[in-house]
């Protein structure tokens, strides 16, 4: 919830000059998963990143339900003296499908992709509990990519915690 008209991670300056308030729905623990694939054997060529958003139907429903909850909250009497016309997704969007289509026009990512080298012991795991890459000696991955699933909070501090822990693991296994 923001006590201003907030969009595009604060870059919508003109919008913010107007009076209003806004609320964002976040699909905090998405079930959809994407993929990073190599496009070339040349390490300098950027990989292909496919977020694959909304490939799992539960994520779509959470977004739609979230918007409906926001509408309920904004319809309460506490907002009577403040309420203007709904700007987005807009009152015309009432069916689940219309809400979803309109919502997608202003979709953002919150910049927390993780898990492309997940830690674990199943077929999709890339590193073990010591962050060592399976099948390759003397190689560890130490970054947000080792998180098995996306966490609910911001990812920066946990990534630093992963790095601190990895430093301890490397030091304790090193022949000093
Ligand atoms: C716009 C934006 C806003 C964000 N806001 C927040 C926030 O408010 N709070 C929060 O907690 N998190 C936030 N995050 C997420 C957070 O920044 C990441 O979760 C975190 O930085 C992940 O750390 P990392 O070490 O995995 O990757 P990175 O921090 O991306 O580190 C990867 C490093 O590898 C280097 N690198 C890449 N390729 C090579 C190569 N070939 N050789 C050598 N080095 C290479 C890069 O230069 C980079 O320094 C934000 C992210 C973005 C993009």
C-alpha cells in the first residue's frame, strides 16, 4: 500500500504528481518457474533467460484474487472521503479474465529471480549442501541462484548470509 500514485518502481513521476493512493499485489511465492539456457558455447554470449511467468495457473489466480481483495478494502467506508475513480485495472475489468488481461499491462517483477543453480539432492539440484557443483571438482556457486525456491522477503541480505556461510565452509575445508 502506498499513500501516493506509485507505478513503474517510482519512475512514473508525472503520475505521482497527482493526488491518489495505490496498492500492489505481489505473487510472493510463485509456483511458475523459468529457465536460463546457454545460447552458445562462447561464454561471452549472453544466455537466454525465460522467466515463464504465469506458467502455473495458481499464480494467475493469486494475482486476480489479490486485486479483488484490494477492491474490497478500498470500498470500505474508511476510504469514502478519499476515493476517486479506480485507475487500474479499472472498473470495466470485472471478470477474472479481464482483471488478468488489464493487470498484465502494468506487471513488474520486483527483481528477485533465484534458483537457477539450486541447492539440493534431487535431479534438478546443481549444488550440494556445501554449495559444490555436482560432477565438477573445486567449483562452488555462491549467490542467489542456489536458493531452492524463492523466499518471501527481499533477496539481497539473504544472499550476503549465503556468502558469509560459504566463506566459513570454504575456510573450514581449506588446508591452511
Ligand atoms: C533493480 C533491482 C532492485 C533490487 N532491489 C532490492 C532491494 O531493495 N532489496 C533486496 O534485498 N534485494 C533487491 N534486489 C535483489 C538483489 O539485488 C539480488 O537478490 C542480489 O544482488 C543477488 O546477489 P547475487 O550475488 O546472486 O547476484 P548479483 O548481485 O547480480 O552479482 C552477480 C555479480 O557477478 C558479476 N558477473 C556477472 N557475470 C560475470 C562474469 N562472467 N565474470 C565475472 N563476474 C561476473 C556481476 O558483475 C555481479 O557483480 C534488487 C535487484 C534489482 C535488479
